[in-house]
C-alpha cells in the first residue's frame, strides 16, 4: 500500500491534521444522508458515525498539539528539511 502522510519519503503526501478534518467532514456527510431513517440499524450506524467523528476530532486535537510543540522547538523546514526531533 502507498504511503499517504507527508514525510521525507512522501513529500507530496497529506498533512495528518488536514486528513483527519476531511475524514470528519465526509463521515458527517454520510451520516446526514441517513438522518431521516429512524430504523434501529440506522440509529446504531449514526451513533457509531458520531463516535468516529468524535475520535477523529480528538486525534486532530492531538496532532495540532504536537504541531504546536514542534513549532516551539524550531521552525518547520518542510518534509525535505531537517528533523526537529529524532534523526
């Protein structure tokens, strides 16, 4: 499988925080399409989707926090620049 996140080995990849936001939006759109369905199955799927959105939002918040921590350490030199931590 191809890598999808931006990195030194995939400089044209997606930034994690943007990908997480996009996923939240797409799951919300799918959930809205079945909002009118009050069947037990649909209610469970909608509940699961809302939980998925919540977890993606929490992951996005963690990524933003990491981004701020890294920015405080040194400027971002991009995926091909020098690492701020590690090797």
